[in-house]
């Protein structure tokens, strides 16, 4: 059984026991999070939402909070002595999927 969920503007295909990194959620480590934006559920029968599946949710537990790798962004204009460097580290929440409720 698997589901396709939406979190932080991105879509994830998850099964029970999977670990996913999503955009930072306002939670603490060990909290239980119910993701109710379920787009598709596959079990005995395939359920496709229009746009969401009614009554479906994915129950997850927060395993950790972290940051991704540093990305360096450069701006440069030739012959103008203009150079700017900026760094960015995306923050995320690591979730373990406990149960998919169809």
C-alpha cells in the first residue's frame, strides 16, 4: 500500500515505514503529524482524489529536524565590478510514515 501526499508544495510517494524529508513543519522531535493532503491511495483499489482523497490521511512521527547542504548563489555582471555571493541551507523535517489511513 502506498500514497501520494503533498507537503510544502511538493509531492511525495510514501509507504508505511518510509522516511521522508519535507519542508520544515512547526513541530518538535517525537511529535505525531497527520498529513491530510492525500492525492492518491493505492491499496486493494486505487483511489484518486479530485484533487484530494476524502477521509484519507497519513500518520507520521517526527524523527528529526535538520538542514540540507549549503548552496552558493553567485550574481555577476561583466565589466561592472559587481559580484555578490550568498549561501543558503534549506531547513527540513524528517518524518517516518507510521500508517496510511484510506
